[in-house]
C-alpha cells in the first residue's frame, strides 16, 4: 500500500477524529468526544496521510499542532504543541508516522517556532525524532484518613464551590497569575478554556461531573482546583474517590486551603492527581508524606527545532559561557558548535569555532531545556560528554530553575 501526504483542510475533521478515536480505543461514534475535539482542531496545522483507493481518499494517518505559548525558564515563547498523532491499523509499519513527523518538524522550523512539545503515548517513538524528556510527572493516590495538613486554617481565607463554567471569570485570572512563572504551563485562549471545561462522559472515568473550587484571599481570587468525585461504598461505609485534575495557586495559603478542601470532602476516603509537579509543595505541608502514594513517570517531551533561537529565548539561573557541540540527525542547521552566553536577564547563542566544553545530541538538549533534566544526571547516563573539567557543573547550575517544569493538562 502506498500513501501521500497533504496539508489538512477543515472538512477533514470527521475522518481525522474517527481515526484518532479508533487508534486510542475510544468509541468512534461518540459525538460528544468528537465535538469536544472540534473546539481546538487547527486544520491548517494538520498533516494528513492519504491512501488513494478506488472509492476515494482514505485518511490513514494524521499529526496536528495546537498553536500556543509555552512558559520556559524566565520567559514565554511560541511553541508547536504536537497532538492527534495516529496511524490506521491497516497502514502501520509502512513509514506513515515517520514521514508525517519529519515533515511536521520541518514545517515548525519554517513557521519560526523554536520548539515543539508533546505528551507521548510511547516515549520510544518520539526519541527517534529528537524529542527529549523535558519534565517528569508525579501521580498521587492519597489515603485521606492517614494524611493531615500541618498548618492551621489560614485567616482571611474563603473557598467558593460551583460548576467550572460558572466560576470561569475567576479561573482565568487565577491561572494567568501563575502561568508565566511555571515552566511547562501553556497559554489558554477562550477555545482552550472551553475545551478544558468540556466534560464528555467518556472522560469521566466513572466519576461525576467536573466541579470547581476557587480560593479567595485578602486580595481576591488567587487559586482554583478542578476535580470530580466518584461515588463508592463498601460494607464499612462510604468509600468515595476525589479525582483532581488541576490545583493552581498563586501563593502558599491558597494552595494549602485548596488542598484542605479536597482532602476533607464528605463520604470520600482517597484523592488522586495524575498531573502533579515533581516538586509538589504538598509533600512539605502534610504530617505523613508517605501516604501521598507518589509515583513518577514521564511528562512533557520537547524537541528543539532551532538551537540558537531556543537557547537565546530562555533565561538561566546562573551565569553561563559554554561551547556546546550538538548533533541533530534531522536538521544540519542545528549540528555544530554553539557558544551560549548569558546571565539571569538575557542570553545569546551563536555558532562558534572555539573548542567545545560539552557534547550532546539535540534530544539531550531538549531534556535540559525546561530545567527538568539535570546536566549531572544526563552526564552519568552517558548523554553528555564533558570535554572541559567543570563544564557539567556549570551547565547544571545554569539550566536548572527554582521551579520544576510541569505539564498539568493533556493536549
């Protein structure tokens, strides 16, 4: 079987969403899911693999992009949020995904976005295209009968509860107050808020409708949480489960009081959160951290598409002056030696003929970029080769950030 690739069109949506629902084992006839995806679908940024059959075009592969901004250490930059990657079962192992993903990265570079970012269904797929593991994701499964907050309830603190859409006017500014300071967070247009607050039955995991709480401090709303509750009972009584989606807070008091509410909902015995940050402050607020039931997995994967633009765009936690010898199998423009200089207020990256201090591939650079991967650990893994003594320590000090990167929403 052969295939060809073309740009997407608005009327491709139905065929694309059916392909995706089948590939991810959802109900392909679920109109509620389909209409939710339609809210953010960008046809002009889609690439479609077509098999020309006797009956016409058959969509056998797809990859898409959401056009959003990404918070990186010290800055907010345009990025390609890669999404909706799928290949029909009849066309696997025929180079469809490779062709689409390579073309997509070339298009991203031509558009001028310095990085691409995604959630990986399987990390092994995307490492082949230069993506690096840029953040870790922590999961929490909290036994609420064994965990209490150490601090007393905050003064001048109030929680309001309601349907998320009814509280949207408070959710948006609360999120924006936090977004620019947390690497990994993404911009949210009106369409994205509509998408995030859509509540299709197939995404509820057996729980009830999505709920929201807003924290009000002395200066007004300064945090929120989105969650749902799954009813449960056993012979000993209630066994409900609180399924948290996001906890966003601008200050410690808001964060603590949001968690106080979530940990103490009547008729529930556990709280789960699948998209917690690796440096979640909750660990330092409770009496029994072990009962938070933490697990660690991969989070955001990032591909640096334009090395000088990407490295110049972010800020660094310590002064840096390093020559990096970078290899990139897809983009010759990214291969070579680059001198990176900068302070906390700005950075500059240019091609260099000076001797290299470190050598690494573009995927390893992607792992460093948001501050999630550390130079020391990557060197110990054989991913960074130190060519000048002390260079790894310098890279570690500069690339890390005071807040770990976190992706709190699937896209």
